[in-house]
C-alpha cells in the first residue's frame, strides 16, 4: 500500500489511516482530525456566508431534531 500525504502539514501516512474527504472534485487526505478540522474551519470561515447559510440552518435544524428525539426517548424510559 502506498503512502498518502496530509494536505495540511505534509506528513506522510499509510493508506487506510487518517481522514479522506472528497471536496469540489478533489480527493483530500488528512493525517488526523486536527488537520482536517483546521482545513475545514478555514474553508467555512473564508467561504461566502450567503453560499452556505441555507445549509448551516439545515444542519442546525437536523441536529436539533435529533437532540429532541433523543431527549424524548430518554423521557419514555423513566
Ligand atoms: Zn496533517
């Protein structure tokens, strides 16, 4: 198996480890969560907020719904 190179810090790591992400038609590789987070955080802070505001709201709603459902099923058990 070949080695991959982290897109953020340049550290080589073996295939099957790290985090792979396909973004805008590019295959990105990160050697760990910290490097992936650094990349993604920079991406979302630099991207035009009008482009992602709908998606941000959708994700907030999605997780809110999940939390509500989790809270509900907890109540049923008690
Ligand atoms: Zn890295």
